[in-house]
């Protein structure tokens, strides 16, 4: 059991859960028995899966996402939560590849058949381009229930309120309706808000979400983030794979995967679960003079990975020979990595103070031109005045 937890990144400081998946392994016997006397409500929170995405046009990257999603489903199946929440962008586009649709239905159908209830909202990548089109999540009919802008009661004590990704033009009306749903939800002891909601920039909607929910299960931000909304637990589970260089640091520091939430006590307890099937990526930012040494280190690191990684190289310097850079990268990384990308950041040489350029008198130029063509000086002056 401990070996299985370590493999899937489940922290040894496990604080709640069911014996079948090892969720109580970190508790004393007395504490575990106390937990089991409570009505257990264990929820899995997933977002930003992006099935069907082939990063950099690579078929291997599309397969990577299927593999990560299958591992996620396997771990959730062992942990046996009552509920799986998908906070948007299960698919990468409104019209994903057929294979993505089939894998989603197959794997989530496996969880649904085991008794796990599944609920989802729609992310920005899944919004149909035409008004009457169905989103790709329609393939999950009878497997996952679309919460949308409504409340779904689960038993007598738990309610889930949904919020799909909304366009700016629909924002005010959506928030008004969401406020009404939040008021209706207060009759339930446990309340979850499931939303695909940006946290940053002008489209930040988190600050306007209604307060008072037990847990805010959020999607859209690809870096995992656990925080508080006026004293209530809120989290972005993050993406399940690395989709941009901006995500590399967060993955290397704390991993990627999904969240397990225990709602059996007054305050939700959130547990991070990391996946082991993610293809590693590394970002190297280096001066051109140190490039060869950095690539040797990157090659050694690559050889130690379970999957051939993706390496991103940023080279800084002056008067850089780009062909030489490319040959050096190819020589050091070829056959060690799945894919490499490089960027040259050319540093400009400092120049002295520029000489002042005299102002150009456009009127004088026009006047001289007209006179040279035989126009009288007075007429030329009049034409310039009119100009």
C-alpha cells in the first residue's frame, strides 16, 4: 500500500479517506476509527485535461495525455470517492479527435460503472463555435452530468452549483443567476461550487463568485493552487500534463495531477495527488558561452527520465551564430529527447549618443518642388498654405 501511494505521489501525511485506497494510512488507529464514524464524503477534483491536444504537432504528446488520464482514472478507481468533479476543459477543442471522445467515454464510463457519480462544467476550449452545436462533453451522456448554471442536490446534505466558462458579454447575467442559485443552496449542509473561472487578468471572475460554499472546485489555471475564498477552501487542481513552458517550474516543484477532498468534517481537507506518467520537460536559459556545458547536463538528466523529455533552450548573447547553435543542440540532445525547441535572445551592442537629426521642413520641400516645375513663387506659396 505504501509503495503504491509513493508511486502516485500521495503524500505520507494522509489525513482522511477510506481504507480501500489507503486514504487513512497516515492516521493513528483512534483517529481513523473516529473518521469512519463520520459520514464520509470523498470528492475527486480534476480539470484541464485537454484530451486530443497534440503539443507541437507531435502524436506522442496526444498519447501522453491519454496515458496521464488513464493513470488518473486508475488512481481514482482505487481511492473510490463518491463523486468526481471535472472543472472544465476535459477536451482541448469543441471538435476533438474521435480517439479523444472514445477514450473519455471509455475511461469515465469505467468509473461510473463502479458507482462514482461524475459531474462536469464546460471550459473555454469546449465552447461550441456555433450557437446550436453541442459541446464535445455531450458524448458523456448517462456517464457524466452537466451541471451548467444550476443546482444539483446529492442526497439531503450536499448540493453542487455549476458555472460554465462564460463570455464577457454574458458575465453580468451569469453572476446574477449564480447569486440566486447560491441563495437556494444555503439550505444544504455541504455546498460545492464547480466552475471554470479565470483567476487573473480582466476576465478574473473568482473575486465575484458568491460566498458561503464549503468548497470551490475550479478550473482554467494550469498551475495547481489551493487558497481561501473568505474562509472557505478553494482550489485549482491544475492541468494533468505540461502544456507550456510557464508550467515547468510548478510541475518540477510540486507535480501535477488532481485533488482529493474530504468533506466529512466542518472544514474540507484537500489532498494533492500527483501522476507519474507525465512526460518531463526542462527549460534551459543559458549564455551562449556556457551552452555546451548546459547541454551535457541536460543530456544526462534526460537519460535518467522514464520518458524521453522535451527540452526548451534559450540562448543569450551577442553576434550569435544560429546555425552553430542548432548543430550543437542536435549533437548533444539527439536520441536523448523526444523533442527540443530553441530560442535565441540576441543582446544588442551599446552605441554612443546618436547625432541629432535636423527637422524636415515639409512645406519648404513642397514649395521648392512646385517652383522647379514652373509655378510662380506666389502661386507656390498659396498652394503650400492650402496644404
